């Protein structure tokens, strides 16, 4: 079962917090992270993590988009090797492209990542979150002690938990889409309702716009549901809402030695 208890109609943020907490409880990993993926736009979004600071969430998304963009450009030109390796485009692109479980029991040797070095990770497990043929996101389990990494039997249990998480996330995404449509409907209704005489039109219009926009934000759950992430970690404040939008951020020059909340 997912911990804490999560209903299928819960907000997306609550579901993701529950998934992260459940994986940490079941795996004993020191660092657990999840990021969602939108296939139609090739965009990663909605990162959650526990066991590490959260300041690098948006930077990590930028890095992932840059690596995926490089992979997609090479793919269009026929430059991607037949046997794709983690070392070529990073673990996140490898998981996205192959949709296979990643098991790196000797992570420093197998994954060339500032994240691995900065957080002294010794073993890493990566799990795709799949709903049928659709990739919904990725989960990473990171261990500072190799002896704590799961054996084959525990890996199968984690695969089952990933399947359960996929169902919950799919339901939450569908609920968020329905809520957003409901919010747009309410916005349209408010804006097309007769307002009164001309002297109060401008003030009343501003009031109705404020109500409608607040209604739409709450309905679509774009504020991430509020509250801290599991383990007391707090997600980035000012950038928090934009982190949920599946539009890739603008490219920026890479900075040496930086590491974000999830693998690159």
C-alpha cells in the first residue's frame, strides 16, 4: 500500500508525496526522487524528492531537458547508437528511451553524474513509471551504502510498487485535467455574466476575474497542493508553481559542478 494513504481522486501533489514516501519506506533508500514526463512535448515536470535539499529542482529539470534535446537531435540525424548506454546521454535519458529498470550497484563507476559525486551515492536504482505504453515518469532510489541496495527479489517488489504508483498518478492526472476544464468553464461563465451599469463595470470585472482565476488555479492544482515534501523537505518557493508546468524551461549555459534534485 502507498504510505501515507492516498485516494485515487487526491490532488497530484498529494499522490506524488505518497509515492515518494512509500518508495522510501519500502526500499530503505537514502534519497528518493520522482519526476513526471509528458511524452507529447518531451518534457519533464513536477519533481519531488526527499533526503536532500530541494533548491536545485528547476536547474535539474533544465539539465534533463538539455540532455534529452541532445538525444532527440542525434536520433533525428541517425546518430544514436543501437546499444544505448547510460554514459552517452545520462541515466534519465536512458530510462526515458529504454523504459527499462536501471540497476547501478556501483553507481560512481557506472553513472557519470555530479549528483552521484556530490551526494556520495554508491548504488542507484531507476524505475520507469508506465501506464500501458505511456511513460508517466521516473523514480530514483539512491543508496550511500551498497549493502542496503535491494537484491533481485526486492527489485521485483519495487517493480510492483511502480505499477501501483502508475495507476494512482494516471488517475490524478486525469482528475487534474477534468478540474482544469471545470475551472475554464467557470471562468467563461463568470466573464459572460451581465455585470451591471457602466459605472461599476470595471471594478466588477476585476473582481470577477480575480475570483475566476483563483478558482481555476485551485481547481487545476497548479500550486502543488502546499505543505512540505516527505522528510520535512520544502520545495522551492517562488519557482514552485512553474515547476509543475510541463513546458521545458529556456536553455541556459551549464555551470560546473552543480547538481539538482534528480539525476541528469
